[in-house]
C-alpha cells in the first residue's frame, strides 16, 4: 500500500530559515521534503524568487553552511519538487502582491498547504481558497504528524 504524501508549497521564507537556523520547524519541513514524505510543488516564479533570494550574499553571512553547501541543498530540494505549470493567474490580490504567485501555484498544483513564515500576508486576499491551508512550519508539522501518524522523531 502506497503512503499518501501531501502536496505543499514551501515559501521562500521557510527555505531561508531552514538554512540559517541550526534546527527548528523550518528545517524539519525541509527534511520531510528531502525524505519524500511531503511533496513540494514548484513553479517558474517561485523558482526565480528562490534563486534571487539565495544569491543575496549578506543574507547568509552568518550561515553555518558554505555557499556551495547551500547550493547543493537547494539542488536536492529542487530535485524532489513537482513542477507545476500555471496557465491561469487567479490574482488573489494578497497584501503583498509579490506573494500572489505562491497562492496561484498552490491552487494550480492542488496543494493542501502553503508553509510560510508570512501567514498574515496570505490570509488577507480578495479571493479565498479554503482548500489551501496557510500554515507556519510549526503548525504544519503538528498537523502533519497528526494526519499522517508519524511516530518517529526524525523531524524534530
């Protein structure tokens, strides 16, 4: 019997946090993706945004990982992502116009959740998509553990 794997959109803020922190919920979410226990979705605009943010040298000045290690980890993350073409722009008119593409990706890819550190920015759009949960990494992990019966602590 195949295990059900939830589709999610991992916001750039979570990836940055995962690489800059020594642990925590963002790192645990990234680990779930790399372990194929969660299926991250990727689209053209999100890929471009992630690459632009990760090229900001000052942002990672105090990061324990070298630039090469960060690039390798990001490549590993991209390799487990499901590419989702977006043919229709919903224009949910979020508080931060730059976040619209993340919600559009979630809708186009039938994601169950957007995992972000900017929850407030996603909840105030004009168009509502109740089938897509907007969750912090901690909230996502708590729900994922409950929904998928995770008994081990490899995501802690």
